[in-house]
C-alpha cells in the first residue's frame, strides 16, 4: 500500500513534466501557443512581435518600461515617434504614473511633444477640454495640473474602490470615476468579471464589460437582455484578452519579476487559462470543463463497457478455449478472435448502425465489448495453457480432474497477464471509443478532439492528454495492486526491491 501511495504522490510531478513536453510538441513551429492564434500572433504596435517565449522569459514586459521607451521616442521625434504615440495612448492610464513624473526630465520641446501625444488619452478619459488639447503648451499645462490634483487617485486601493462601486450599480459618476483611471483600473475590472452564477452576476458583467470596452476600445460588450451563458462567454473573452495583454498594463518588481519570468510565457499563459477558466478555453469560446461535462459521459460509457464487459467476456472465452485446446471449438474461437481484432471497428459499426440514440449507445457498447474481448481472449487462453502445464495441474489431472475444473483452478495464476494488460489497454480502448463515436454519430469526446486537431486547439488537446495520462497512471497503479493480490510473488518482489525482506 505504501508503494501505491508513493506512486500516487509522483503523479503530480509526472503530469507537470508531461505537460511541458506535450506543450512543446503542440506548439512546435507555431508562433505563440496556448490561446487564440490571432491573439498570439498579434503585432505589437510599437515594439514589433507581441509573442512571448515558450517557457522562460528573461525580460518580462511591464508598463513602466513600455511607457518610458515610448515617451523617449516621442520626445526625440525619431522615426518611431508616430508608433510610440499610438503605443502611449494604448497603454493609457496605466502609463501615467510612470510618464507624467518624468516630464520634467525632458527638454522643453520633448515635454510638449509628449503632452500633446497624450491628448487622445485625455479625450478617452473624459478629462480636460478641447482647449487643453489644442497645443503643446496647453497640453503640458493641463497634464501638470492634472497630476498635481489626481496623482493620489492612481493607487490600487482607489481603483479597487471605484471598480467595486461600479460593479454594484452603474451611475454617471461611478462610470466617470473608472473612466478617469482608464487602463490603470484594468486589473481590478478583470477581477470583477467572475464569478458568473446568477442574474445579478450577469448584470455586473454587463457593467464591467461596458467599462472595459470603453477603456480598451475592444468590441466585447454584453447586451442588456443577455443571459448567463452570454455573460460567461463575454467574461471568458475578456479573460483571454487579459492573459495576452496583462503584462502591458502592470509592473513587475522584486519577487513578482521572478514569477513573471515563468508566468509571462506561452506555457504560463496556458497554465493561467487552465486554472482560471476551468481547464482553459477552447477555440469555440466554451470552457473545456463545460465541453467535458457534456461529452465525457458517452465516452465513459463506452470505455466502461470495454473494460468491464470486454475483459469479463475475454477472460471467459479464453478459459473456455484453453479447456478445449485444439478442439474445433477452440480453433473456431481463435480464428474468430483474430478476425475481430484485425477488421476495422468502423466496418462493424456501419453494418450494425441503428436508428435511435438508445440503440446507438447499445451497439457502441457491444462493439467495445467485442473489440476488447477479442484481444483479452487470446491473452487469457495463452496464459491458461501455460498454467495447465504446471506440475500442480498435471497432478490434479492424474487424480481425475476434468479440463473445466483445471481451467477454473488455474484462473488466479493465469489471469495475472490479463490484469497487467488492463493498465496499458486503456489508451487503445479510448482510440476505439473515438472511432465508434464517429461511426455511430455519438456525441462524445471524439468529435471535439477531431475538431481540436484541425483547429490546433491547444487548451482542449492539453486537457484531454493530461486527463488520459492521469487515468492511465491510476489504472496502472490499480493493476499493480490487483496483481499483488492475485500473485504474492509480485508483492514479495516489491518488498525485496525496497529492501524490506531478504
């Protein structure tokens, strides 16, 4: 038992290593992996490629560095000044605490250029007047006074309070408070998107999404008459956008910077999406967990039929064939097992394809039983024949024991190899289940997985592969425990390996 517990504890690290290797394979040759390809391959408006390293980012992005670089380019009026102006407006209110205090360090012309470049931001924030944005001198005077009066508002506690009030009720004053903070309020706005369980939550998402759309100029708004599902979809869309862009609006200092070296990567983005959005968000916009809960029952039913019914039928047929070895029944049974194992499962599904859903599930379960039994029967027959050649079997035969009784007596020794097969046969049965689902038009995991392969849906493929790896690990551990119970020599071998016995 302690050996099994030790192996259970190793499942976590093993899955972590598998996830890294699998993510590397799935994202190989693709610029940005884990989220929407359009988002991953987006061009950064000022610094070029917006994609991130796959596993380690030695220089994680942050709003301070982006804002100061853009400010310097605007002040110098170099060849990238136009792109830098757009970048500074995109960074918005989150850049003001880093830009405005540094204006005095620039030469007079540079200060004027930067202040004038912030004019579109002032309009978006609904602060100042048209005269304040008309010239460089007027803009510089406005932003100097603005920062003297409003610098105290650009603190996380103030942003959290303003967003919380907007989440409770939308009024002109509350909307203006959040709008005046602009992108500085984005982290708090994103936190207020969840949970989405009631109609009141949907109303909160509608208010928050309106503020987000106004600040970021993105189109994802929730209509007034939208329901819970639409609210959840809108919240997931914004969260996916935030996973891609959050490093552009926050700073990383001290331990946060060390953590950002791992989190501000393609793998980190996938892991965050998996944790925050119920195993991640598929390319269809639905959470992987929702798809799994609706599709998994059919696949689980087929796998259960193959494992339980197929192994039970295969063991019984193998014992019967071994009891009548080389008899016409045994030869016919062996030939039938070979034919069933060799012919494609799809062929039987097309021949037996029924009309109703209940009949389709019944035929699917039957095909799983037949497929598993055809493999297990041959293993059970061979193992039983070996057991019947042992000395105890020859002695029992000399005392008059019949072939059926000998086959049953040898069951404990002969089924060891079949039990060991159960731990490794699960992946094969899962593939067969996908084929059966496709042939019988069953709503299982197979159709979603096929679409995910074509769409390169990283979230779904990662979740499915890790779930299968987890189930295989549990099946292997259960198989080893059962082997130890059936054959004491297996348990004794484990004890000797640990040095518990000599």
